[in-house]
C-alpha cells in the first residue's frame, strides 16, 4: 500500500452547506482563476499547520480595539479560530467555497465567500485585517485599497506566510532531491513574493515592527508528506506527471526518518509584515 493510500485526506464527510455560508459575492467569480486550493480543501484542513500564539497575540495587542477583525483569505479558518480568542467578532472571508465549507464553526466567526479585492463590509468598520499564507495571491493594488477602506483609523494590517520547512539536514536533502526538484517548474510566479519574505511588497501603511516567530510542528512522516501534497506546485506536478515522485520521496525518506509513525519536529520560519492605517 502506498503512503498516500494509507492516509486518506479525511474519513469524515465535509460540512456541506453550513448555515453560516453566505451567498457568493458576485466579485468572487472574477477571481476564481487564482483559486489554487479548492480541490484539496479537505486535506488542507488536516495537513496545514496552525499559527504561533505569539503572532495572534501581537495582532490583538497592536490593534486599536478588539471589536472586529477581518481575516482575509481565511482558508479553513486556521487564523480565524485563533483570532476569535481575542476579538469579539471575526469576519473570515475566502474566495473558495470548498475551503469555507471545511472551516471550523465558531460563535464569534462569520464566514463568507468573498474575494480580497471586494467585500461587502462597511467602511472603517474593523480594528485589524489579517492575511495568513495568502497575500502573494492577491491583486495587491485593489486588495490594499479595500483594506484601507475597511480599516478604522489607526487599524492594523498584518500579513504573514511560511515557505520552506526544515527537519534535519538528511531529511531536508531528500525533500530537496525527491520533491522540490521535481516540482520546481510548477510553482506559480506569485510564490516568489513569499520566498522573498514579502520584503518587496510596498505597504500603503505606517510600518509596525512585528515579532519574529517560527511555526513548530510535531509530525510523523505521513503528516509531513500530506502537508507537502497540499502545495499548489505539488498538485500541478501530480496532474502533469502523476504521483510516482511522491511515492519515490516516501521510500527515500523512510530510512532517514525512521519509523513512519515516529514524531519529529518540523520548523517553518514565518515572514511577517505589518502596518497601521493613517
């Protein structure tokens, strides 16, 4: 049995059409060409990491209030659920109906399917806007214009992302050879913004110094492989050449990982940019 067959993305059915799923914003359809993650929404919710508490706490403490935060491009709500511990209301949007359908319900979160570039929220209505692992996919001029419209004066904008992970030098070398090299031509051009740590993005806000932080996960080999399969480039490579390179990667990783069920520490440095609305 291949590793991919032994770890099915999910044994539970999707939520389907939950009562909090709003009607599609008409502008969402215009942005569907940039939807890279709907096809694996169920696997995404199980395999992707959550974010450090220190980062979420920074957003809450730097915001001028804790009444409302907009978590833009929420995906399955990983950041939104964490933000709900600090804010009275979280407006969590994503352009993907499939991602929103997998999101974790929470009494303080209002999920809706809307693109970053046009939402139906009132002007000057939120204390903070967060974007986790998605800013590089946006139409940045239009998205920033919408963020400026929705933020209250003095409101905080904070975006973060992670790209490469490290486990041990031996494991990292196998991942480089058997996964990163086969998929290197399948990354979308937008990913370069993330690889550069968002440093080349000009924020239209007064800069705020964010904390330096790292995601630390304790995963077994199956989980690590499932995570790498959620990458947009991996999905394109599978469609292009099939799953053989993933099976080869699993076979090459087993000797250096140890038992597939053994838990190892996976580190993912986070790049963070933040600013305050004038």
